[in-house]
C-alpha cells in the first residue's frame, strides 16, 4: 500500500482517498471483507482512531458496511466516479455537462477582480461578478467565481446565467470575438467555505481552475475561477 504524504491534507482524508482507490481498482472487491483496523494499522502505520475516521468517510458514502462481530465489507463501487471531465480545448469549455444545473449564489455589479491571472489583456472599466454552484443529481461538483465585462451584460439573456458555462456566456455575445483565452489548473485542499458549499470534508482534494478570455480589442471580457471536487474530476488531454 502507498505511503501517506507529508502534506497539509489530514491523514484520515488521505487514507479515505487511498481506501476509495482500493475499491475502484478492485483490490477491495464488492461483497468481500476488507482488512481489520488492526491489520490496516500495521500496514500503513497510523493510529487506529485515524483509520476509523477514514473508514467512517467511506461508510458515509455507502461504499462499505460494518457489521458487529463480522467485520467490514465493501458495499458498492463509487457512484459516477470521475464523470466530471476537465476540458482542455476551447470547444470543450463551451459545452455544459449533461444533467448539470447552475445556481447563482450571489451577483454584484461594478466589481473589479482582485487577481488578474495569465497576464493577458487589459481590464475593462467594471465587471459583473457572479458566484455560481454547479450540481448534478443534487450533488455539487463546482464552485465558480465569474467576472464578466459589464458592458456585455445587457447582451446576455438572463436565463443564460443559469444554463451556460462561463466561457460560453461571453462567446455567445453577438458580434464579440474572443481573440485569446488561457486556462490554468492547480491542485489543493478545500477551505472551510468551499468544503461547506461543495459538501466535502475540510482539506479534501480540489482542482482550482483559472480561465481568462480577451476580446479582439484587447480587453479582458471574462475571468473565471473554478473549484472542482477532486473526487469527481478528471483531465483528458488529446496528444495527437
């Protein structure tokens, strides 16, 4: 079994991720009994209390089931694991995920972004800021902080804010040409607010994505900061 990293992510969350992977790969098969807490403690070298916390996460996800005097058994495979594909091309970023819903948590006009990623383009005079939460089957998978050039907002139908991806919101504006666009992906842990809004444990793995789009006049028409649940996202990159 893999050793645990010396990261800021709590050990019980690292263990839960490791054990979940055991189920996904079939090392721990559905219907079979998994090693005891004592056996796992000997194998990974952590306290039994930490192991019980990790197993508690899997039990709350209904992946395992514990029976008194019998042991712990794998109940099922993770549901819809890694269904949330992180697109790496412009066309893919315009597509909304099938079955997803978008909820606007807050909206404010006359805003300016605190951070301008990628170093491309010039800031517009002001932006409309939206905080949005994307969900599927009642399960949140993405939080997004979106800044849209306020001059474009009158040309965006109100219903688009709850149906279109951030990039498509500006790409569909009549007459607007996107001259440049960049995306950056980093991995980190969920803070208190993110954990609450995405329904994940504190410091659970998440993917941070920053996107910037610039029009043909050189203005930044979109800055979008997204936080994806790490247990649902995957990145597919076409090499040829």
